[in-house]
C-alpha cells in the first residue's frame, strides 16, 4: 500500500480507508443485533393486527426476548469454539445463521416458528459479537484501538434507525397481512450483505500465531494491509510468558473482596442499561401507541405506521447520543459519564411520565424520549461496554468482562420479557415508573460503588480500581 514505510508493523500504521473498511465489516453484528430488536417491536403489533390477535402479553414477552437469549447463548458457545477452531469460518458462519434465522422466522406466523428463527439469528449475532471486537482490537493501530472499538459499539445506532426507516417505506407501499414477513427480511438482507463482505477475508493473525503458524499470520496481516507490513513483536514473541501476577484467577475469586465490588459496579448498571436499551427499544412502537403520542386518532394499520414513523424519529437520537459519548469518553471519567447518563435518562422518563399524566403537548413527550435516548446512549450504553476492561486487573479482566456482559444481557432479557406484562397489568404508567426507578438504581449503584472503588473525577483515576 502506498504511503507505508517498509515493514511497518500493523500496530503502528496510520489510520487508512482499509482500517475503516475493517471496522465496517466487523461492526455488522452490532447493527444486526439492534435491528433484530427493532424488527421484533414492529412485527409484534402487525401480527396482533393482521393474523394473531390472540397473542397474550406473556407470549409477546417471550417472542421479544428470544432473540436476546440467542445472542447470550451464541456468545457463550461460538466464542470458545472460535478460540479453538479459528475466527474466519465462524465469522462467515455467523452471517449464515442470521440469514437462516430470518428465513425461519418469516416462514410462518406462529409464535414458535418466529421464536426459533429469532433465536437462530440471535445465536449468529452473539457469535459475531465475540469475533467483531477481536478483529477490531487486533487490527487497529494502537492509538486508534479504543476509539474504534467504541465506534463499533456506536454503530448499533444504525441498527435501531435503519429498519424503522425501511419499515416505514414498506408499510406505505404494502399494508397487507403478509407485510410482517418483508420487515423480518430486513434482518436477512443485512445478513446477506455481511456474508458477501466476508467472502474475501482472512484469518486472525493473532490466532494463527497462537497456533505456531507465524508465516500464515504474516500473510493474513499482509492480506489486510499490503506487502510492506509486519506483525508486532508483542504477538510474535514466542518466548513471552505470563508473569505469576498475570495468571488466570479462579472464577470464585471474582466474587470475593474488591472483585465482588467490581462485579456489582460493572454488572448491575449494565443490567439497568439493558432494560432501558432493549426493554424500551423493542416495544417502542407499542409504547408510542399506548402513550397516545400519535395525535392523528388513526386506527388499525395507519396507527401502526404512525408509531413506526415516530419510532424512527426517536431512534435517530441514539446516534447523536453515541457521537457525544465518543467525543467525551477520553476526556471525562467513565464513572461520571455512567451516573450522569443514568440520571439524565431517569429525568427523561420522569418528564415523559409527567407529560402523559398531565396531558402536556405532544412535543414535550417527544422531547422527553429524545432526552432519554441521548443520555442513555451517550453514557451507560457506551461506557458499560468499556468499564470492565478498565477496572479489572489483567488476571481477572476476561472473566470480569464476561460476568458483566452476562448481567447486561440478563437485564435486557428480563426487561423485554416483562415489558408487555407491565403494560397489561399497570398500563404505560407502570412501565414509565419502573423504567425511571431502574435508571435511578443504575445511578445510585454507579455513584456509591465508584466511590468505594476509588474512581474519582479524573480520567486516569478510573484505571486505579
């Protein structure tokens, strides 16, 4: 590649268009995972209207949560398999699973069939999560690595927005009973694009080195960046060994002493954020209809179309939230971003509740949703992904990140499952009250445990826990 010094190692390259392409290809599961949630939230009211009016709140909760369960299981299964068998084949297989899951889910308007399809697609997404970050962190230049991992996470904003926009277009052209299948295939189409981009790809250089295949690793690095690059010494030094302090710690050590405090600090806020992102995100069209934000008094399919349009408007604000977060993440302490984001999200939900109960103008409710989305995504949704790698010592980092990620997914699954039940039992008022309370719980845990762990106001202090 022109502009590279002879044999520059890949960690010291300047940022190029090739790096941007790698991040794009490796971010697809983030986009598709968010798309899955958005699509389920649009499809459920369509099924209720056209073909399955008998769907119970429990069934809707299960259908909404199944994809997230698939993501959790896929991460747990494909991650270890890729460590043993290599990244490349699984990187492509994840895209195939997403396509297959979309095909199954669109086959028949039955809860079981849709759940199976969403689980399979989610399984592929979860596997992709483990590989996406591995490719990005390995192939990015050192000075851009953390930022690009954050960019990959932020790309999920596209997944929340794009399906809603496409669904609006589809619904305007086709409001027939079969339209829900077309919307499911938005996810399948993204899977096809992902698979095509990964046909011409290479194995992970770092994985090849760990298997003693150094020459193949060099060829893989040169596939990505051209002939004038080399592997960094940090991954080619075969004699490099872990010091005793960097040895793997037993899993029980995570739940003792200071590590238990780290588990609470990194995991519980992630679970609270999961309810906000996915519990609200999946059922946003239903919440919009229940809140009466659509003041056109439309009924039937017209009401659903209006709710999807407003969903697209609100989801658009996820992207600015992430952009703000990325701009300040290297300047402001992670602990501060976490609790301020939760407080802002709670204020947004509280304002929405007040607007609903007091019948305030439409713009107040929309503004409240926007505040919620910007604060949630610019704070907790971004930094909960970063915090485990910051607060754990090296020997516990992998296990600590895994526990935090599990708790985050658990919060998301429970939020999605219970959301329609809360709507049935207490209406939208109960949903907003619980969501506000959960956001405040996240803020309290963040403030209390960041102080206990000694995470103060400067950026560097967040690395001393």
